[in-house]
């Protein structure tokens, strides 16, 4: 019985029904001042799928995602809005997930920001003959 008293006390002072704090709703990029800025654009140059590269197919994928208050992409928010070929979508998701941004700010405070980016898949120009 002596061991139960601390346990009961612990249960009495532990808040019940508290949920993990949810992240704030992201603001649109044009509402942040400054908006997130991409630190290194190399992350938006994904690997061209071999089968499409060999076929000479170029393309574009338009994605939306949220940049969190640290400048990282929240990978659970990456959504493809349009794609010229579905095989471009997986490498686009992977490359966007690897991107780092400076955080967007509102009134000097870092905020979550909804972004939209176009990722282009281009092939090098053929050598002159």
C-alpha cells in the first residue's frame, strides 16, 4: 500500500485528456515576409527516370508542400498537383523532401508556409554534328 500513494499522487497531478500540440495551419507563401527561400536549388534537380531519359521524354511536375518553422519540408504534406508523366512523380517527391529553405516569417516569427514548385525534367542538348 505504501507503493500506491506516489502512483495515485502522480495520477492526480498528471493532466488528463491533453493531446499533442498540432502544428499551426500553414500560411500561403505570399503572406510570409520574407517567404521561405530555397537554400540550394540542386535539390530540385531530381534523377531523370532511365526509361523516360532513354525515350527522350522531358517533363514537369507541379507540387505543393509545407515548409516548417525550421526550413525543412514537411514530407507528409507533399502533393502532386499535375504531372506530365507519372514516372516523374516519385523522384520529384524525393527531391522536394531533401530541400532546405530559410524559414518564412510573419511579424518576425518563423511560421509554416505552403509552397508550390514546378520541377522540370530536361535532357541535355544533343552535341552539334
